[in-house]
């Protein structure tokens, strides 16, 4: 059975998700992850099982990137 993950982003709990669902959703390295057996909420970048789900931030400052960041507030 696949491990089930809970995502905490901007103090809102989301999930449960499988790793495949997290890949589709995309994680940010500072999103918090918890799953049964993990002692506390942990930044995604510190959870080996979800590293492949983290979105790469290229640091672009173009208007498209700004719109993506604004849209992510509602994600």
C-alpha cells in the first residue's frame, strides 16, 4: 500500500496524497509534509520520499513568473 502524505501549505492542511498525486500538484521545498510515522511536520526538502515532487524555482523575475507566484497563493 502506498504511503499517504498530508501537505501543510500556508497553514492549511491538504490531502491525503500519494507520491504520484504530490508530483502532479508540485511541492515547494518549504511546504510541510507529514505522514504516519513522521514525528512532526517536516519541510518537503528534508523528506527523501517526496524530493522528486519539488518544483524547481528558477528565480526568474519576469511577469510570467510573478503571475505564477500570485496564482500559487490560491493553489
